[in-house]
C-alpha cells in the first residue's frame, strides 16, 4: 500500500515529466492560456447564451448567481482554507527543487499551491454549465477548456499534478452540488416546467445555434492565443 511520502514522490516525478519544455513559443502560449483575461470572450458568450435562452430576468439572475456561487465556493476552499491549512509549497517555491523547476518570466506565484484554484474554478463552471445545457459537444469543449487551464499551471511550474487532481475533484463536486441543491430547486419555483422536443434545442431548452456560437468563441479564443504567442 502506497504511503503519503511515496505518493508525494510520485507526484513530484510526474510533475517534472510535465513541467515546461524550454520552447519560447510554448512558454508564451501557456502564459496567454493561463490568464483569466484570455477567457473573457468565453464568459461573455456564456452570459449571452443564458440571456437568450431564459424567459425571465429571475431565471437569468439564477443562472449567473449559481455560476458565481460555483466560483466563490471553489475559490474560497482553495485559496482561503486549503492552501494555508495544508501549506504545501508550489513547485516554483519549494526550497528543495525551486531552481530545477521551469518557470516563465520569473513568475513563481504565492507560496502555497494545494490545491489549485484554477482547476477548481474552471471545473466547477464547466460541470455546472454541462448540467445546465446538456449537450455532448458543449460538454466536451467545456471539460477540455478546464483541463487546458490545468495543464498550463503544471507547465508554468505553479502546481503539482496532485494539486490539480484535487482541485478538479473539488470543482466537480461544487458544480454538481450547486446545480442540484441550489439552481434546480430554485428553478422549479420560478419557472413553468416545459418539455423541449425540438431537434434545435437541448432537453433543457438551450438552442443548438447559440451553443455553437459559444463553441466558436472558445475555438477562436484558442486561435487568438496561438497567434499572440507567435508575435
């Protein structure tokens, strides 16, 4: 049976296999992708999707408020509770290995990294919107978006894989709990139950055309990040 130290040693070994690569292009690409500002177009597209596919302001506020609650719960647990409680150094700040870690532009982040707020925040949003929209292609894109964000954190030397895995687990749990115990319960009170049978809408009433717009925005954002990395 693997003990804690063996797990941490394996985690460190896996980290070094995934951290950096010495490519200036990849350094720039990862920096762009890890920035929250890069994904503002996606957030705007998601808000537009919600506005266009809900009938009342109450419903819109409920969705936006639920998404905000996902981020709040995942971020508070990661940054305000777990990081100071566990106090596990980020690879970039770990006294034993910090000078062996590939970092970009000397950015090392805060002292502690367990667990990743990037992982928990993005996965909580991804899971919540997957449950909300109920479209397989949309689900795939949103989960991949979260995982791409996660990889940037390892590449940039800011998190161990275990930081990421635990962040993803917490984020997924938050997304599910917020959807079923908060959003779904309140939605039943403020909405008339409608069954959608059109092939142009998902089972929860979201237009496939509007979903495709979100997917196009996400794709174009990735392309823009790629172009910025080449400049």
